[in-house]
C-alpha cells in the first residue's frame, strides 16, 4: 500500500516556516489535527470551554470581533491557556482590503491581533498587496517568522464563488509568498508541498447543513477523501453538553483518519 501523505515529523523537517514547524510539532506530540473554533460572544465562556478542550486541540480559532466583553486581560488569559495546553492561536479575521488598510486592521484598533494571534487568514480579492501589508505589520512589531498567514482558497458555504480560477490564483499567490503564507483554508488538498498546510471548516460527525448556508463534511471525508490536514470544528463541539468528551471524539476521528492516510 502506498503512503498517501507525509507524516507530521516528515513535514516538520521538510517545511521552512517556523510557525508551521511548531504546528507539526504540536500535532505530533498531542496526536491531534483538530482546530476548535470557539465562536461565542462571551470571553468568559470562551476561556471556560478552552480550558476543557485545550488538551485535544492543536489550534484555537477565534472571531475576536464577536466578543462583547473584550479586554486585554482576557487576551492575556487566552495566551496563558495556549501555553499551558500547547496550541496555536488563529484569529479568523478574513482580511480583505488593500495592503495599507489591513496593515492597520492587523496591528492597531482595539484588538491588536498581531500581538497575540500566531495565524491569521485573508481573502485574495485585493491581490498580493494584502499579503505584503500584513507581512509588513508583523515585521514592524519584530514578529517576522513568528506570524503566518493562510489564504482562503475555498469556502464551505453553499453558493460561494471561491472556485476554479480563483482558487488557482490563490495557490499561485501562496507559492510566491512562502516567507509568510503557510497554507490554505480550503475544502480539499491543493498542494503536496509540506510548506503549505490545509485547514478545512464545515466539519461535523454527521454530514448536513445549517439554516444559513453552512455545509458539513465528516472528519473522515475531510482527511482521507479530500486529503486535507486540519479539521476545524465549531458548533459540533461548542453546542455539545460535554465539550471535552466531544472534542476528544473529534480528535480521535481526525487522527485515526490521518494514521490511515500515512500508514
Ligand atoms: P461551525 O460552527 O463548525 O459551522 O463553525 C465553522 C467556523 O469556520 C466558523 O467560525 C466560520 O466563520 C468558519 N468558516 C467556515 O465555516 N467556512 C469557511 O469557508 C471559512 C470559515 Br473561510
């Protein structure tokens, strides 16, 4: 039987970016390809649930701008949880403006995302200037190599237009900016190069949809059929009665699928 993907340690030694090396290290050590999307409007609740699911995840994805009780102190607590449980922070900001504007959105304002989020993402609609802008913001804070960007190449929602030529343009832009771009938000594998990781949202244990266009695939489908690397799970864990046990179930499903792929 031919191995379909490289193992995490193989990818870790072959990739160049420091953030990606850290991530593969965490995935190997904790045996998890689960990213939890903590989509709650309460920072207190976010901290509470992350304390429970922390042991099972490699990344916590946030939407910091939906939080009503934002404070710098809570960010400090979140960073402490990330160190304690060894996971990366990914602010799902989906930057989409010209370089000069996103540079300020990333580092300034209330949230100062560049100061705490290891990973961010962006749409490619504005062209490569968006990548330059975000990269320069990280550089000005002395964070070159410590911050990384994912490009949104495909989306999970019904009727989205991130397809075909758009997706191809995204791959080209990623390949031309490997010092900052480390992968894709996508629905299936776009590159076999270990310098690019694939993260897939729209994941639940049972396939289906929500009432606002979200479409779900299972962890097994995402990892073994679509050859993606990371499953992103929000409500599947957040709305469960027992988030820790449910996160463990997703961790196991995702990791078993990976083992099947690389054995
Ligand atoms: P859910 O509760 O598992 O449906 O949450 C999915 C999360 O992933 C949510 O935070 C979305 O904003 C995010 N997402 C997505 O669902 N689909 C996409 O294509 C992208 C992001 Br890009």
